[in-house]
C-alpha cells in the first residue's frame, strides 16, 4: 500500500514494518522484507564512463522537427537524444545507490534487524557522502548501501532533516563513483531529464526513466507524520516542500532519494514524491516531484557540517483559513493561517498570540495558499523579528514576533 495524502505519495519502498514504522514511509509495496533483502544482494552494475553528454539541440529537446526541417532531421534529432540519454546513464548510474533501512523487529529471541524499507541515494563526493530523503533513513537502526557494481557497505547517518525531507549518509570505500551536482536554477519547462533509482527494489540495479521538466517552483505538502501528535495514525500534517521540480519522468516507490539528472549529466533534483489520486478513483498520471538540487545542496552542507539543520519557528500549530472557519471566527478574510495551538513559552505566546487568531500577512506581504505562512517564515533565521498582521474577530492588529528555533527531528 502506498501512503496517499491529497496529491502526494512518498516514493520510499517499505517491506515488513510494525510499530517501528518509518516516519511518512509507505507500509507495504512488496511481498515482504525477504524480497527487499534479496533485491539488495542481487544488484549488478555497469562500468563507469567519464563521458559527458553535450547539451541537446533545440530539435533534440523537442524530439521532433520543425516545418522547415530538412528530410531526415526528425530521425537525427531522435538519435541525438538517445545518445545523450545513454551517455548520461553511463556517467551517473554507477553513483546511484540502493539504501536499505534496517530496523529491529521483536521476536522470541529478542529481536533482529530486518529490512524495513528501501530507497535510493546518490554519492556526490569522494568522501562517500550520499544525498537521499529523510523518509528513506528515518527510524533505521542500521543502514546498508549497495552500489550498482555489486559492492555493499554499512552506512553512517550523518544527519537528517524531516522539515525538508533530506538526509546525508556516508560510506567508506575506495574508488567510489560520484555524480556531479548541477544548478537547478537553470532548468526550464521542457528540458529533458533522466530519473535514476531503485524503483520497486527490482533486482539488477537502478532503473532509468526519462521525461521533461513539466514545471519548476512547485510547492507540495508531504503526507502526515504518523509519529506526530496522536501517535501512529495521527493526523499531524507533513511539512511543505518548496521549490520543487515537477517532471513526467516515471518515478515509483523505491525512487525516493535518487537523482533527477539533466542531459549534461549533472544532478538537478532529488526524487521525492509522486502524485496520487487526482480525485477518488482517478489516478494522476505523469506527475512527480523532485527537490531542487540547489535547495538540497544547502541542506546537505549544513548536515555534513553540524549534523542538523536550523529552522525558524513561530511556536504555533495552524490550519489554512477557509470560508467556514472565517464565518465561525467572524473574520473578514479569504486567505490566512488560523492558530489552533500556541506553544507555552514559545515565540507566539510571548508575543500574545491566541488560539483562533488569523494571520493574514507577514511583514506586509499577504499570505497566499495553504503554504503561505510556511513559505513566508522559512527563509528567516531564529532570532529574526517578523511583523504579523493578525485578525482577532473584527479587530486587526500588528504583532511583532521574535522567531525561535524549531526542535530538531
């Protein structure tokens, strides 16, 4: 079963999980832990190539020809694209690893570490640092990393950040293949990209799919954290992920943490989510999301440096404003964040915010959409002061709040 909330489906593949379920990880997508473990041990590889694909021409990006093209130009463009993708795969695939999350499952002998989930990752430097998703490694007692060349290493968790769903693990070995991190700000809709990862933990090494960048700058909310308030099965909302790359390159459970690569052979994103049902009974098609590599690299640098990522916090729990809540609270606003909970002693409490307050602006900028408040606070640092426009019934006020630090996950 794949966890679905709205349009988001996390792409980690999970086997037999019990009360030690990973945060926000699907609970069952294979026949069980044995199948997952088998996929780890049977991975095979290809030789690493140092060739770098040239940027495709305009005709190869479109996959076709213009009305003024000469005869045979369409087949030439197709051949150019095929060659470019093949070179990208030869260059990057050796550095794409399978990460097996092992957790202790109680038994009559006291418990043993068994595979609880499988995801992907990419080695990005000679020190063996691997960039992946936090939900791939969350809750692990042990981590095993398998390379396409058949080598398997125990891995050390350097740090994970649930708020951005990114993590770094590290292996020690000689002649480790690496992938080059690119610049996601250069991406445009229509650019060809390649997704590489351990889809469905299939034996034989990573799966390769291709598509285009469908859009950039997307915001998506992850599925709820089952370990949040209320415990397993609770309804604590997952974090918003910003600046995502939307792609139609097919990505599936097991692809989590694997790279999205441009035709220059550079990693431009970390595959994280796929669309779920567009509406009940209607599965969305060709919509996946990757965390832009510029965002991911900044988080990875913090994790390698300090083992954690510092995020600002208002010290509240909230839900987006909707017409029904607005009518109930007697506020004249269409967009905003409704305060449901104020943490005692937190920044919002110190500033006088109360349950039922509606935040409509941050520093004079109106909140837009469900992610508006998170998007406005996210770029700040703990210690920064922000000015909130707050509605309390028919009263409007300006409240200055000095941001605190979000507790580490």
